[in-house]
């Protein structure tokens, strides 16, 4: 199906949607294959068309950094008669157009015109800086080895691309000639399927993966991701004729998306292809509220289902690929729960319909090792629990934890996103007990210890343990917050959980500051569980400052909570950098917390206290709670802080005015 219609740029330009995924044409519209990134950065504007329209390239510049790259647009030729000859016509009655294109039924028949080759050549010309990209990615692996791909796969990607770029066939060519030659070669080869079998070796897989746009896309995507780990002031980015970290992240992400669309145009999916959408759906540059990560997540889930990764496929693949498939599926499943929680939407990947396999607690190097080394590593795992006996955090710990906590999070979301109240209290208690059981069942080395100097771990390992700790607390918080909102009560457990979350965040940041460790990449932990927890405590502070009735059985150390809220607000104002996608949310949060603290601390003395065991746990109405408060421009955020907005899993951000 193909439809042509005028775009916002005027009637002189037309936009084409090409759908090759259905056996019969459909009159149902699809969104354009055009990707825009607005506000934060300008993006490649690409539509991968088989129609040989001419491309125009105009220079765009980021508002805050000096990076130049190409904005791709299409100009419709005066005559399209030779192009739109079709056995059927797909009418677009809204725009008065009545055009169609031939339907392509086979992958081998997919046309590759010169314009597509030229666009691919522009992408490949960026490989002139291939040594720079390798240095950036190598620096990242010195900080964090990762668990979804690891160095063996990453090194393979760079090695294969380096061999292609420096092949004898291209000897004597300049950059543009080489890029054009290789672009044509890649388009000729990229429609062939990647066939795997149980006896396939790692060397066989590397040979089969060579000459594919998937590898080019992965190389740039991994390079962009590396900028999250390498300090932006590193000497790597100070070299002459190289991009700074921000420009590199933007360019690499855009190029990765172009390569993803090249691959998508064939209608073929494979194990390499499936990894790119996972990285693309991470809201590193756009933030969680942007629609694109959610859309990419939908594409990723569809791809994983098509590949059968939601089921046990170990009998059909070699060991190394089977284990990497498990990690890919867990990574996507975990990201699905993060986005679903933040946006308050139903998850796209449900554990009830999947047989997600638990990854082995092995390092990526052990997974790709020869059978003797690999089997020896497997023999060193605990027979009952499957955890490694070396107390290592740098093997398969994170994908295993991610699967455990993500299944639990989905069960929490089933309650928080449902309006059924039947047996709600019982179900909350059951899930809370399950959460405690899972947490207590973890090996001792997976429990977070606040004192950095008292434990022998790296910065990354300390952060990983903290993430595990805060994840279980956040699940409990969501459970009891759901119970409170559905029953219009304030469960005493929610105050204790909110205190633990806030205290843990304050301790973690304080310890890092005191030990001069870099505070990086914690914006999500601070905003996702931290802000709602601070909101519950702020609401309780306001309630107690304005009410003469408190509960006699509720422990509420007022001084500790005020101190921690004060520290937390200062951290929100300082540690989350301006380029962090959570910066705007953090700024609004710290202003709201400080406003509440001003209100509480400005009260003359304490109100007289009367003990009550009946109605004291009833949630106070916001009209009473905020009565008499002098509002300013930021007080709309108090609608969240006083607990009367839906919590995070009910998309609390959707009701907040951030303008």
C-alpha cells in the first residue's frame, strides 16, 4: 500500500507511506516513515523510499552545540507516471489523490535505486572516523562492561566493519567513492536472511553477519550509547576534527535510526536487527514523555515476537546465541515495564503470554568461550539458585535481577492500572509478601550496603546494588499507593516505604559526594521513585501542620523527614544536569518541595495534638489541605505533592503543568 498526500511543507511536496508488511492492500492509514526529534535536537528527516525522487540536503545546526549534519527532504519530480503504475489503486479520499504503487511480494525483488544508495553512502562516509568511534566505545567498556551485548559482540561489530571499510576492493578510492561502492554492495546483500542452526559456531555467525546494514546501525548506536558512560570532558572528545560527546550522541542515534529503516524496508528480521530497536527505544535523548520511545518499544516487541524470543528457542540455536536471546528478551521486557510505569500505560509485553527464560549467571566472555571454559563456568554456579558462587556483580546478575523485578512490577501494574476493587487489600498484601520473599531470597552479595568505604565494590557495582534495593522499595510503594487511592485511605505502610526510599536516596547521594565519586545517571532513580515518595511525605507534613488530630500508632519522625526533604530538594537542584532528560521534572519537584517546607516551617509552633484511632488515616481532602496556601506559578505541582493526583503508574506527569 502506498499513499501520496500533501504535507505541511506545501502542496508542492508530497509524502509517501509504503507498507510492505501485508499480503493485501489496506485503506487504513499508517504514520509516515519520517522521524523528527524536536526541541532537544534536530534530527535526520528521512523517508526511505523506493521511488527515485531527488534528495536535497540543507544544513541544520543545533541551538546549543555546533554540529552540522544533513536534513533529508524529498522533492517530487514533475512526472511520476513511470513510477506509480500499479495493479491496484489505494485511494486517499481525504486528499483527493488516487495513486498506487506495485506491491512487492518477495524480499529478493526489493528495488534499490540510486537515491537510496546515495543516502547509504552519506551514512557510510561517517566511517572515516571509525578509529574515533572505537576509542569512545572502548573507553565506555573500561567503566561498565554491560550485559546485553558485551565486549565480544561489540568488538566483532567493529572488526567486521573495519575489514569492510579497509578492504582491498576499495584500495585507492577516496572517502566518497568508497562509501558509494560499499553502499551499493550492502544494499545488494542486505536482503538475504541470516540463518542460524544449533551447530553454528561464533566464527560462522560472524561470517554470516558481515555485509549487513544491521552491523552499521549497531556500530553507531553503540557509539552513541557510550557517550552516557564516558565523561564529556574526556580527552577523547578534545581531539582535533572530532565531535564533542553531545554531537556524537545525536548523530550516532540518528544514523542508527536510518540504518534501522534500511533493514526494516526488506521485511526481514533477525537476531542482529532485533537489538537495534531496543537501544533506539531508550529515552536517552528525548525523555520519557516523548512518544518515540514508546513507538520504538512497540516495534521492538513485535520483532521479538516474530523471532520467537518470547519462547524457549534454545534447541534451535547455538549456546551463545540462545543466551544472548535471553538477555535481549529480558532487556526489552524490563524497558517495557519502566516505560509503562512512567507513562501509566498497559505493558506491551506480558509475562502471562511469554515463556521468558532466566539467563545464566555468566559473563559475556564465558558465554562466547569455547565449550571447555564455558562448561567449567556453568559448573561453578549454585545448583539450586543458579547464582554464581564468586559473589561477582559483573556477570549475569543484572539480567537475572531485571527479570525477577520486572515480573513483579507487571503484577503491580495489573493492580494499579485496574479499577477492580475486589479483594484489593488481600492482593496487595500477597504481592507485598512475594516481594519481600524474593528480596530476602537474593544472595547476600546482592544486598545494598550504604557505606561506600565499608564495601569493596566499584562505582558501577555500588550503583547496581542500589538500583536493586530501590526497585523492590518502589514496587512496594506502588502497591500501597494503589491501595490508598482506590480505598481513599492512607495506609500506614506507605509512609514507612516513602521514608525508606527518600532516606536511601539521600544516603546514596551523600556517600558519593563525600567519597568524591561521580554522581551520574541517577536521574531516573531520583525522579521515578524519589519524587512520589517525597510527595507522600510532604502531604503528611502539611496534614499534620494543619490538623489537630494525628494517629497514635503512626511513626512519623518529623525532624528526620524535614531534613531529608531539604537535602533531597537541594540534590534535585544540583546533581541532575541540564542536558538530562529528567532535568525539567526535577526542577519542578524541588520548587514544590521547598514550597511545602516553607509552609510547614512557617507555622507558629505546633498545633495541639489530639490522639485518634478512627478517622485519622482518612486521606485529607485537597481543598482542606491547601486551604489558605498562597499559590504562585509553580503551585500546580502541589496537585501531585498532596497525594490527590494519581501516582506514577497513573501518569501523574500528565496532570502537571510544566510550562
